[in-house]
C-alpha cells in the first residue's frame, strides 16, 4: 500500500498537481517509537523522499536535456531537507547500535542520491558497525575522507 501511495505522490508532482497533505515524516506518531518502528519509519521517509533527492541530485531521467525550473528545484530541495532532518532526528533516538547504524545507512544513501556529499560523509562517520561501513565504502568510495 505504501508503494502505491508513493507512486501517486510522484505522479502528482510530475504533473504539477497538489502534493499530499501530509508527508510521511510529518505524520504524528502515537507514543514513543521502538527501535524497529523507528527504523521502519526512517526507511519509509528515505523511500518517500527518494524522488526529490534524485531530482536535486540530477539523477532523474526526465531532466536530461531539459532545464528544470528554479522553483521546482527549490521545492524538491526543501522536501529533501525536511525528510533528511526528520529521519536524522528519529535515528538519534534509536538505542540499539546496529539498528541505528542500519537506519543511518539509509539516510546516507538518501544524501548521496541528492549529491549531498558533505552530509553523507558526516553521517557515515557516525556508523560504527564494520560490516555496514565496509559495505557503504564498497558501494560509494567517494565517502572516503
């Protein structure tokens, strides 16, 4: 169901129609989130904001040969920033080290899609699990400092 909602949201942005009233990162949660729920929420936020990250990172296929409007870029950049900030705030509350590292990895991937290398490197340094760090370095050697 989440995938259908994400596709509908993307289609609405592509066709210039109104965006959904509430983004996943703006939804109110009932009570504190457990580590598993927090990780799922972060994954959902990163997936939902992926199209905005791709747009501002220049990975959207529809941008090839077209000059995107400055307004659309600002809208997508603000959407990406709100999503990344919300995901980082949730990640800071995850108590299990490995689950937090896995969640931060999702955020690093989102940052890299947006070509936000500075934020990605900062978050990468927070990952403590060698398996996750090595996997990220293997996929994204540009994270080496």
